């Protein structure tokens, strides 16, 4: 590959190449269905744009269901079924059979709290809660809190040390919490191997799928995962504060004791009985009255992901991120020395991270140019390649703007 600087106007080889790929790539048409308004959204691992017809979908629920029927709409418009029916859509994206995922209407943090306590309660005779040292802060905080509540000891370890801990001291581990994608670096881990190590040690395997759902192939059933949670607002596109999901396989339904025993998880919620009796199946993992409009938005966001399918989404995301690196390599190859994500696309999730000085200032300067990314302290820029709405031309533009900003051209 050439390292000649590319001065990138609308006549450069990279511009031509982006146009060619956009014309040829079948997913580019779907980008037009999003309300991107000329902005480049490389922040879909935080919060990407809505689909252009979301407002109409929400308005119709408000005008045609809520306004005329109020509380009756819960029963007559299928609102009460949404936590489970959205769960089934997610199951199709995450390699799970139906009836094992629910969107109760909670945050990822609350859902993780629920999952981790339930996981540890499955191994009451064990003393350790194992978590990756590189986990997202909320996961570490919740793990600490769960450990305090249950009298456990938190052990943090990363990468090979995490697996070694399971091999060497696994008999003490009640539950092990990991993520298939590192939220900072985008590095991808292997769910199946770690879940198998957990099971060999008799530990419960819990996963935070926030940075994987909607972009990465995940086979929850085949990998024998015990519990998993994930955000609804990242690649799933459910919108600001979209509720999280919980995966609980059928084999654990009878056994599990979820701490958030809310009335919507009761076998007969409207009997209003004094004692909690868990509902059959995944409904037992529901909690209270869910945020209906947020559920509608998440439900609406999942359809194009299902239409395209995970293999095509993943491959598209990989191709976009590779094109981004190709653009940087041509325009400013030295920048790639700051790449903290694996260079091999098969070892990355949907985003990649570059180390640069003054990352926050660079993020702001790019935002002024209409290129949205995010930074993580102290010096990381993260670029997410959400497959449904990012185009090659936007990737080229983002790479060019990044080079300009770093050269002081902001
Ligand atoms: C990996 C991961 N887990 C958990 C969370 C927290 O989610 P919530 O704010 O919905 O509780 C985030 C938020 O970005 C995250 O990236």
C-alpha cells in the first residue's frame, strides 16, 4: 500500500474509491433510512442516529393507542407482550432460541445487578466474583456492590490472567463476568472458550454484550452462556437510554432466583397476591411497568438489523473499519502507530481506538466539522462502524478531517 499523502478533495483516488464502494455495497441504501442529516456518526457504540421514520412510529402509538385507550392499551395493543417479543427479536440476533431474552425496561446497570446476584445465588458455597479488570466502570461498581451484599470477594483479572484464574482457582469462583468486546480498545474476546472454562470450574458464566449486540456474531445458546445483559442504545439503535436486555437460558429458568422480583415477573400479576410466584419462562425476569415508548423505539430499531442479518452486518462493519485504516495509512501513516485495537479485523468488535494527544479536544474539533466520534480519557479516540448507516464516503471524510485536525487545521 502506498504511503503517499492524499490531499483528498472530491477528485482523489480515495474519494473515487469511496464512491465506488458506496455504489457497489448493498447496505448503503439503508443509510438513507436514517436521520443523519449530513452528519457522520462514528459513535454508534454510544448513541447513533434514529431511523428517519421513528418519529412517525412513536406518534402513531401516542395518537392511535395511548390517547384513545390509555391503560387498556397495555392489553389491547400488545404493549404487555413487548418485553418478550422484543426479546425474541434480540434472540434472533444473538444466537438464542426464542423465550430466553427479555427487555424488562431497566438500565444495563440494574439488569447487570439482577443478573449477577442471580448468578452468585446459584453457587452459594463459593466466595469469589471474578470480573475483567478492563470492564466498563458500571460493571466493576456493580460487582463490588454485589460482593458487599453477598459477602463475596471480587477478583479482577484480564485476558490470559482471567482464564488462568478460572483454571487455577475456578473452584472458588461463583460467577465470572466478561465482555466479548473491550469497551476501550475494541479488542474481541472468545465467548465460547471462556464460558467452557467457567463450566469446567463449576462457575456461572455472565456476559456484558453491550458492545457486541447488533454488530458481532454471538451464539449464546451454542456457547452455553449462563446469563447475559446488554445495552439497547448502542449498535441496536434503541435511542437515548433505551432499556437493556437480559438473557436467561431455559435450562436455568426454574433454578434461578432473581433479586428484582417485581410484579410484572409474577405468574399472575393482576391477582395482586401477597407472595411472589415467578411467571413461567422468561417472563419471570420482568420487573415493573416498562417504559413503553422506549420499548416501541427499540422494537422499531431492530427490524432493519434483522432484515440484514448479523453476518452481513458484521462483514460490513469490518469493511468500513478497514477502509478507515486504509485512508489513514494513505494520508497519514504515522497515526497508525497509535492504533490500540488489534490490526486484524477478526480480532476487533465494531469499533477501533487510536491513541492521540489531547483526545477530547480532537473529538470536539471533529464534532464542529460534523464528524461525531467519542473520546475516552486520557488519550483515546473511539470510532464505531455501525453497519446500517455509515457509508464509505463518510468514513473517508472522517479520516480526512481527523488528519486535518491533527495537523492543526481545525
Ligand atoms: C459495556 C457497558 N456496560 C454497561 C454500560 C452501562 O449501561 P447503562 O448506562 O444503561 O446502565 C455501558 C454504557 O456505556 C457499557 O458500555
